């Protein structure tokens, strides 16, 4: 499961669709911590939110907004709660940096044009649900060796 902390504008078509599907999966299991992906580490930040359902609805709505902007049609009716104005969830700049390297590697393999579009971008924006704060990679992340944070 990959619920990107990055703004959905950076995702290619495949990434946007996958994020939508995985967000819907997260929505289905969020209230059932013992079921399937219910214990997935990426859900920790949603569970810690004062209103996890609202936060995930807001997350999915931003994904659907990006799909709309590209002329795709994601079924908003699948979002189970009405997305209000969810309280922001902090995401560390170290996490954003890690995810950016991870996404760039994916884009270079499957969507070279998208990779080229973002080649000069050094500091991507977070998804609208998240607010960037100082810090290292998230404790719930399981970094791949090739993408692990650089040590000084």
C-alpha cells in the first residue's frame, strides 16, 4: 500500500489510479485494525488524526480532484464520508524527500515524460491533507536500500 504524502499532481496516470484504489482500500479497513491491511503502517497517521474517516475522505477527494483536472472520472460516490475541512496531518520533509526519490524512480521506469516534467523539482509540495514539518523519514516507513535517506 502506498498512500503518497506528495501532491497528486506529481503522479502519472498509473500512480494516480493506484493511489485511488489504495485509498479506497484504506477507507475500507481503517475502522477494522485486525482485518487485512488494517494494521498497515501507513494507516498510523490516519488513525492518529482526531477524525480518521474525515481525514481519509479529504485525502481521497484531493485524488479525485486531480483526476477531474486531467479529464478522468473517479467515482466520488465511493468516498464513504463527506470530506469536510480535515485538520492537517504533519509530514516530515525527510518523508517527502524519501517519497520523491521513490516516485521519481518509478516515473523514470514507466513514464519517462512525467519524469522529465518534474526533473528540476527539488522540493515537491505535500498532498493538501498534509503540512510539511522538519524531520526525518517517518518511523512507519520501510525504506528500500536504494532509496534510503542519505547520511551526512
